[in-house]
C-alpha cells in the first residue's frame, strides 16, 4: 500500500471536519441540562417542609425523655 504524504492543510481540514457540528450537539446537550435543572427545581419545591424520618425519630426521642422526666404516661 502506497503511503500518502499528508500536508498541514490536509491535517487542518481533517480536524475541522471532526469538529463540524459539535456546536449544534453542545446546544442540544445544554437544552437537556436546562430541562433536568427545571425538573430538579420542581422536586426541591415539592420537598420543602418535608420532615425526614431521622428528624422525626429524634424529636420523638426528645419528647419521650421529657415525658419520662415529668412522669407523664404516654399514649402509645
């Protein structure tokens, strides 16, 4: 197989062809990330005011300690 000499111009054109269309792909990727960000924002808003289980358990434990300290019967 005969080797072809590649010039700097040939190499430049190959690199250019490799990058053609990348800008359009980046726009699509950015649009998808924007949609993901919007979804996360909606999830965060829905979770506002939610009490996590470990927080509720800690609060229950503290109330139990106070009830025991005051010798109040619990309704459990």
